[in-house]
C-alpha cells in the first residue's frame, strides 16, 4: 500500500501544480483518495475490477448520492492520470458501469422583500453610527458585501478571494476567479451598489493596500467565509427575519430572479461561471412566480368564452 500512497501524493501534486486546482478541491481529493487507499489496505491491494467493485459497494453503503458522485469522479480522474502516465495499462473504470440516481434538490432562494429588509437594516445601522471606529466602519464593509453578493451572484469563497486588483470601480466590474481556475468578469450596473463599494473602498483603502484582498477583517487580513456567514446572520436577526439564510442563497436568488425577468439562461450561466448549461437549468424549476404569471395571463383558456347556460 506504500506504492498506492505514493501514487496518490504524486497525483495530488499534479492537481495542485499542473492543473492549478484550488485548495478546497485538493483537500476533497485528498480525503477521497485516502479513504480509497485505506479500503484497499483491507484487500489484496490489486487495482483491478474486483476490488474497485467492492469499493463501489462500500461507498454506496456509507454515503449520500452527491458524495458518491464526487468520490467516483475523483477516483476515475485518478485512474485516468495513472493510465496517462502509463502506470496502469488500462483504466479499470472502463469496464465498470456505475449507476446511481442523485435526487433533485431545488436551490433555496430568498424572497426579494426579505433581501430588501436585510439591506434596509444594514443601511439604517450606518445612520445610527459614526464611522470613527472599526466596528462602525465595518458596517460600510458589511453593506458592500451584501450588495455585491446579490448584485453579482458570486460564491462567498469567490467574494472573499477578490484581490485589490480584481475590483475596478472605474470600469464598474469585478474579475472573479471561479472553480477550476476559470476567470469571468461581471459588470456592476446598479448605482447604489457602486456607491456602497466606493464608500467602503475609501474608508478601508490603507487596509486593502496592506492586505492585498479587497474585503478585510478587523485584523487587516482577508475577510473569511465564516465571517460573512456570521455577518449575514447578524442582519437577518436585526431584521427579525425567521428563515435561515446563507451566503449561497444570495447566489440562488440572483439566478432565479434574473430568470423571472426573462434573462436568457445562457447569460445567467456565464454570470454564475457554470461550465455546463445543465447546472444552470436547475433554476428553471424554482421560478414559480413566473410560472404563476404565465399561466394566469398567457394561457389560451383565458380566450375561451363558455356558455354555461
């Protein structure tokens, strides 16, 4: 099993330094491949169809469909690498058919009136404080974060990873480093959002220059994803909103509300940074307001006049 561990380490180095995958992906691959290595230690150690079939059964017994899908994708990529490097003559997955049905989990969205309540509470907090101390200055940062999450639909990890050079308020755009090291540029068209970002940048300009990240914490370091979650909870509670809201729900709401405004799904795909349109199409299942409007106003039944006697 020492050899397999060495192959795993070699593959992880390949993913990190040649494929340039992000740290979270590397961590997930590391966990999945370590579990595979541990399982193989309980067998004769041969990387063949028989042992992999046993591992597939083991994974199905102990994981949920989404996790199973990720583990198999990771393992298949690992074997592709071994075949490419001519360590294996054939990828054992080529002769194995894996079928599983992943349940359709509809994205949870935030009603537009709730988003308005959260932003309103944040802006009111500014009026009740003076921007002299960091805890008061930070309200301007919080507003900028909330506005940018909803205005662009970026993932919270993408928002926290924005460097000082990724945000260009002259061209009114941000450059986002998404999954798989894919870059995309998102324009900011709303003047209130731009005003919030400009105000934050002017108050934190020295901290931003020192940190090199656009959003900074009280220690003048990179703002963390956990801090954003805590901050959202703070304003949700102040707004007396009872639903649980996460940063990713702003992304879901961004996509769903644009669809309800008849924005072409291909544009939304580009804005979200999805590689496949299939990923974006999940949002077509949650536009119930648009569906209600269409069936209420556009259905041909409205043109029928029935003589009911």
